[in-house]
C-alpha cells in the first residue's frame, strides 16, 4: 500500500517521502518480527556482511521520532569495513541504546 502511495505521489515529493518512510518502517517491523519468530523457534540466524554506516543511517529518522526532543542524536560516520552480523539485531541494539538514553537515572550511580 505504501509503495502504491509513493508511486502515485511522485509529483509531490513531501508526500512521496512520507510513503517511502512508511514502507521502510514496515520492512523494519517485518524484519524484527522474523527475528522474534526465529528466536521463539530457536532458529539460528544467518549473519552476513553488513555496512554499519548504512544500518545507522537507515535508522536515524525512526530514532529521532522515538527519542525525546531534549536528547540530541548525533550520528558520525567513518569509513569502516563491513562486519558479519544480523542487521536486524544491530538495529535492535541501536534502538535499545537510544531508548535507554531517554530514560533518566534517578541518582548518580543508580543506572
């Protein structure tokens, strides 16, 4: 559905971009669902060569919506070799780091 919306709104880049982001989030949700199902079935995930910069850059718009406005998200990329990992697991780690950052510590040393 998002693909169709993106296709039909090419003349309006702002709307087409929103549909593209919806499609990206749906794909990400599907990947997370597959990972959860694999975990529930005790399936072994198949790591592959992953570009960390691409994974991080792909998550930025989503993370900016999830974290509080008073938290600055700064992504600094650098040329790095690909790593052998599951991209969905990497995304989950990055999301957890950002979600943990938005939860304030009650007192120093309690985190």
